């Protein structure tokens, strides 16, 4: 009987941990010191596939951090997130919480840094670009689309 209760307790704990992890829906990418040189492309992003959560869904968290990447000649750094397309119940940020940080990237000649978020209206979208796009003929485009 004791073995049955230990097995039951372990099963309940495993279910609780897996349910908690699923409800958090946290996606995070970190790219560091990559795509440097000539003609490279660094593409980083998270996309939520949608789905209906009828009760109390957690917001979708997407975060990207690109550090010292895409430096050189003719490189592209493209960073973006897309929050959930629809959901139900109460969700303070139905478009997800989308955060992009680009630091020290796209420096050199003819490089592109494109940062943005898309998804359902109501999301919290934050883009930060620091010390990037320095040099000759570089382009930085930052924006969010709803």
C-alpha cells in the first residue's frame, strides 16, 4: 500500500511540474558572437502557434538576445517574435509579451539590423538596439506590427 501512495505522489508531482511548465510558455533565444564576417544572416525568433485556452491562460513570453553578431560586410541580423494569434479567458496581454535585445551587432559595411514583433493586438512589445549598425551604409529597422 505504501508503494502505491509513493507512486501516486510521484505521478501527481510529475503532472504538476509538466502543467506548470506548459502554462508558462516561455521561449528564449540567445545568440552570441555569431554570423560575423562577410554575407552572413542571423535570424532569431519565436512564434506561438495559437490555440484556445478557455480558462486563465498565462501570457506568452518570447525573448531574444543577440550579442556581437552580424558584424563585418553585407550581413543581416533579423530578430522578431509573434505572440499568440487568439486565446480565451482573461489574459492581460493577449498578443504575448515579446522582448528583443540587440547589442553590438550589425557593425561594419552594408549590414542590416531588423527588429520587430507581430501578433495579436494587446501584446507588450519591446525592442532595444544598442551600439549596433555602426559603420558605412548600415540600416536599422525597428518596429512592431499588429
